[in-house]
């Protein structure tokens, strides 16, 4: 597709795509798409993260929707999962989040949620792209969408999932990435009795040396504050990274294992299954197997995880990047819900995150990416396929080698993992040389 990537549309603000003119065109395209779906009139909720360019893009997109006969509603600065909840609760046609997630503050983007609070399908995005037409009409300076309260109802629903004061006595460092969670995450932890130590709570630029992409600052703060736990969000709050009391950032695949164990112990894991992606470490599968649970793998991307969960009728899944989906709660990832789920379990069991996470033993792995001139399908590269198959035969059940093209860059990515570190290094070296020779 020309505009949509793996998670919405993103790019530098003021560039060819992310600008006010395009936002108007995109709003109009959404209106045309809704009419193709048989919708006439009704509302679309728009929210944004804390980027300086967000309000202007939101107003422009809202103006485009208004031109097509739909009512834009302004939810203000809120996390993406709060917007998804608001769409469901208010029975809006769609939700549009103006965000570039974990990207630098100079970027921005547009992320769309369906009336069910889920990401759109690829087919729906393709239809929207056909409706995008160039426009030179930018947002009117006097245009103001009607405000809709989303944060309060979202938090009220979230807090019903946990016992009152369940985090009393717990000290937690909260790295908010100067992003969309500046209000929601501190309010939720405080409401459940925790002492929150705020970091990057609006005193800097979104994602600049802050949040889930740069957790070392939060890790150091956990040590100096002698905190029980640290968490770090991304810019729009659908991801979370955990830090243990020793200031160590917990690997995302270990977190997925812990989430599965918590759900199983609480009797809320359906189908004795958990969905991760092809990139998740095989040590996660081995950990789940010990609990008689099955790990299913989806393509990279939280939308793909959600689709596989739906197909298999699983209710928990996620990515090692920090996206975790609990579909009985919301059909999209919510970093705050996941953070509270883990914190509540640690408080209830009176256990340390580092001891808990060390139960998940990850296999040695090595990964790299290689720039390519053309994305030649792998089945059209017999010599490379032969080498890949030969390497996987060498590793048998004790490892694997995976090759896939990047969805956003002209690169091919290689992942090798196994129980033997020396074998992993050998296989990685052999495949690397083959890739460089052929591509």
C-alpha cells in the first residue's frame, strides 16, 4: 500500500504525507469509506498524543470528516487504548488517533480503530487508500470539534478489573515518555494505592531519551528510589516495558511468559494457548510447554497477533516489543492494563519481579538486518532457500533460523536461535555470508 504501514500511517510532520492537507484528504477518505459501508451521518472520535503537531493534524482530519457529513468528536490527549474504549462505549463509527507511537517527536501519524475498538483489516485500509484524493483545503482556524469525555470512563472501566488498594505499599517508577499517558497511568496507580515516582511526565519532548525505547533512565531511577518496580510506556501508551528492582530491563519475551502464567493461574487463559510472533524466542515456547500451554506464532505486528487470536479463539497474546492484547478486556493492546496486571500479581503473591521473570529461560539468539536493492520473494531464491533449510536441519528441534523482509525498510532480517550458542553463531555466520553473496 502507498500510505498505510504495519500500524497506521506515519512519517515526518510537514513531509509529503503527514501534513495538514493530507489530514483533510484522509478525513474525507474515511467519510467516503463509511458511506461505502452504508453509514450516513454519525460520529468519529479523534484523539492525539502530546506531539506539538497533533492538534493541527487532528483538526484537519476532523474538518475532512465534517465535509463528508460526519461529526468529529475531540477526545483530547489520551492513550490509544483509551480512544479504542471510547469508540466502543459511545458507539462511534471509527476512532482516529493522531500519533506516531514510539517514533521521534518530529514524526506524526494517523492510526484508525474500527467501531469495535480493533485495528482495521488490510482490506479496509486498501479501500480507504482508494478514497484518498489530493486537496489544498486545510483545516479552518475557527473549526473546533465538540469535546467528548473519554479518559474518565476508560479509567473507571479499567479500575473495576482490580481489587481496591491492591498496590498499597508498592513503589513504582512510571516513565510516561512525555506522551499520552501523562494523566491516565499516574491516576490509575494512585487509585490502587501505589506510590508513583513520575518520570518524563510532560517536562520534555515525547520519546526523546524517554519511555519504552530508552528505558535506562527509568532503570537508574528504580535503583536510586529503591522502587519495587519500574514501567516505561511508548508515546501513545499501547506498549509497556518492565524494569525489576535491580534496575534490569526485563526481556519482552519473558514478560509474555509471565503474562501467560498469570492468566493461567487466574483461570482466564482460554484454550491453554498463547499467541506471540515469529520473532519471539523459543525459550518462551519451552516455558509454556512446561505448563502444558501451546505457543502459536503470528506474523510481526499486533494486528496479526489479534487476528491469530481470533482465529484460534485465544484471549491472550502479544509481541516482545511490549504490545500485549487481552481480548476479553479490549481488542487492542493497553500498556497500562498490562502494567497493572503484573503489578497486582506481584503484590498479591509478594514476589520479586526478577525472581519471577527468571523462570523464563530464553535461548541464545543472534539477529541482524541486511540492506537489499530489491525485495525478491524468498521462493525465487533457491540457493538461499537451500541454505536456510540446511541450517534448520542442522538445528532440528534445538533451534531455528528465520528470514523475513522488513515491512518498513529495504532490508531483510535474519534471526537465529538455539540451545547451543556456538551453533547459533555458526549458523548466523553461514547465512549472513549467503545473504550478502546473493542479495
